[in-house]
């Protein structure tokens, strides 16, 4: 039952656990959780699901489509505040996937992420999310083994300096920083197997300089 419940939203998992002691015991062996609400980003979750290795968080980035089909992304403030304390509770965590930024899937079901285009307050909030993850890596509260997918810098055009991207390149695990995309290029590499990751706005030459200095 644990394998079945790994495909369900966390709210539904809680409902299943409340109906049967058998379901409740099965939740302890779940390795994947799907989070859709900021209220689910609670520290007590980890104590009930100690074997989680994959978190799919869909509440931080909210995807909206207007009548013309244009896509916009907003950052949920409450979820962004709860994010890092929530992530650092999971001792076996290996991967974090952020939903909301995905606008379609390829033939094999892998999500394709768009990047850039946000402006004003939403751009600042998006940068703050990236900064918080960088800070968690830098301080050591988020283990270096954790892979993070589905976040991006709000800037579209490649630049030589961006404080948020500089910090990310210096803080994220080196083996993942090497594969950072730049200037929206992650949109074009999904077919080769890349499922998102961090898309920074720095020029490739600057990324390489930071990698060499580490």
C-alpha cells in the first residue's frame, strides 16, 4: 500500500491513514510525498514518514493560465517561509521537485520547465526562494547529497553578474552546479533527460569561473 499511496496527494494520504491502522502503518514506508498546500509543510510530517527520499512540492509556485493561454507563475509566500525548515527535517532526503513551473510534459512524461519572464514582486520572491535554498546548502542544514529540480532565476537574458545566481553557483553541490543551465536553455535540453534543475542567468563563462574557484 505504501507504493500505491506514493502517487497520491498528501491530503489523501492522511485521509487513508485515518481510515485504517493498516494504511497508517504503511505510510511509514513511503518514500515519496506530494505536497499541495502550505499547511502540509509541517515539521511533524517527517516524524511520521521517516523514509522519505523524494519530495514533490507543488505549493510554492502557483501556475495560472489566463484566457489567452498565457502562463504566469506566482510564489506562495506562506509556503516559501515554511520551505527550508520543512526540507531539513528529512534525514534521508535525496531529491526535491518543485511543481508549478512545469507547463507540459514530453513523450515520456517528464515535466518541461519554462524559465524567466517574471517581473517586479514575483521576481523578487522567486529570487528569495533560490537564495533560501542556497543558504541552506551553505549553512549545512540541507545535505549536499540533495538534488533540487524545477527552480530558475527570473532573469531571461544571460548576464555576467547576478547576486542570486552567484550565490547558487557557490553553494549548491558542485556535482550539480556543473550541470546548471543558463538563460532559459533548460527548455531545450529536457529531451536529453534533464528534468528541470536550476536555470541561472549567468553567462556560461562566469559559471565555469565559479566552478574552477571552488
